[in-house]
C-alpha cells in the first residue's frame, strides 16, 4: 500500500496528514516534520511506501458574515448577537438567531 503524507499550512501552524490509498487518516498532527508523523505509527503498521504530497498554503481568510460571526456588538460584520456557546466558536447558519 502506498500512503500519502501532506502538510497543510493553517492559521494555527503546519498540520500534517498521513493517509492511506483509500484516504483514511493513519496519523496526523500539528507539525511539518514528516518523520514525527510516521513515528506515531508502530513499525508493523507503517505503510510500505509513502509518497510526499505538495505543501498546501493557508487559504486567504473568508469574509466574515453575520451567519458565521462569533463576536458580539462592535464586530465589523455588524452582528449584535451574543457570543456563540459552541466549543468551536462557530454559529449555525440554520439557527434563526445564528446561535448554536
């Protein structure tokens, strides 16, 4: 089986994924060090072949809208909704008040 290892640049830093041929995640973590990710697997579970993917840059930030805003009054998007109570800080666009 040939696996693919790829690093994504994110706002929080480099995030690397090791996935198998069926796109199942074998190992991942907040690092750009491929050896560190591979070492997370026991030697018996490491893929026979690993191909390196290209490094993916962090995409530009999406514009903030009222539906996705997590801040309250004073936000540049103009939202007056209270802060989100969801652990990830996102609001549900389906919610009538933009809440969780």
